[in-house]
């Protein structure tokens, strides 16, 4: 794992810049002042786990996709994913709450090309159970018919204890996450290189590799910033015009330009 934990102070500039912003606007997540801003839409998955773009859903209903749309509006659904119009799109679930790995790698390439070899600060949402372990993590384990009840109970207890081990020590987590306010907006910050940014691996646990996409990213020079709110349907980025243009033109991403004061709301 090519990263090192850093203090929440590394993200204080975000808190200072966004503290008074309208919570429904882009500037509640990305500070004002960048040349351009974009919203990268998270795809939904159909019954075969194939990615479905918002534009596909919009076209099926003759809906004109706008920068401020929530997926529910595009698909004719309520906030729980239930149809509210006769032509509602019901072929998929609501969008993923993070970019899928293939699209994240595509996006990371643009970010790295725009930034060179400098280090990056990444924010991992503090709500993931694997970070601190403990009783939030439970496992299922089939009894071994060759063992007695007592032996199976001991084996389960050993496996559960292993699964509940924290991925990071209290010393690594230091003074706690960056708190941007408003419910779930808490992030542990790390410093990492371009390789980790492109292919994050936070930990290897009993549940497998933890490869969640970072919720916050910015380079050392703060020339751009990326944010994905927990459980939301899009990723926001502000930065130089050339970077945003490259993202908007990438056919592997579904991105739409927004203004810094666009009111996008929150999905899921």
C-alpha cells in the first residue's frame, strides 16, 4: 500500500472555503475560483451488471439531460427508486455511489496527466467498517461436520476476531478524520503517489481487498479538486479549463459541465 496517513489539517483549506456555501450547490463540495467545473455521472447497472449511462435512460423517455438533474428525475423515479410516471425507466437500480473501477482509472489518467509526478492527498470516507473494525463487522461461517460444536464455536470465534481487526491503528488515524460537516462528510486523509491514485488498495482484510474509490482528491498544488459525497450519484471536479475539457470529451466517462453555483441536490 503506497500511502501514508496525514493530519486532517491537510484538508482544512476545503472546510474554510466551503463552510458558508449553499449545501445544494457545487461550491458546497468544491471551492470557488477554479476555471471550470464538471459533474461525472455514475452509471447504473442493469440485471446483467452492465453499466447504463444516464443519457441512455434520458433518451428512452425523451428527457433532456441537464447539469442539475438527479437520476431519479431522469428516470421518472422517486427517491427510493419506485416509478412515478408511466414511462419510468425500471431496467436498472439507482446509480452506483462511486465510479466503477474502469471509469476511475480513466479519470485518474486525466488527473495525473494534468498534474505530473507530484503527490496527492486522498480522502477515504470514515464510515467504512473495515477502517476501525469491531462489532460492525459480522461474518457467516458454515459449521464443519467433522468438528464438534465446541470446536466449531472456537473456529467461528477465531475467524470473527480476525475479521474484526481494524485495518488502521489508532496511531495511524491520529487526531481523527476531516469533518466537513453535515452527516456523513468525514474523511481520513492520506498522501499517495500517482500509482495509488490510479489503483487504490487501502487494506487487505478477511473480507478481501478494500479498493473503495477516494471521496476527496487534490494534488499538492491544489490546482484541481475532486469530491464524491457518500451515497451520491456523481463525482464533482473543479480545475483548469484544459483538464475539465479533457474529461468532458472522454467517451469512457459520462460528464457534464456545471457552474460553481449549480444546484445539483443529492441522490440516493
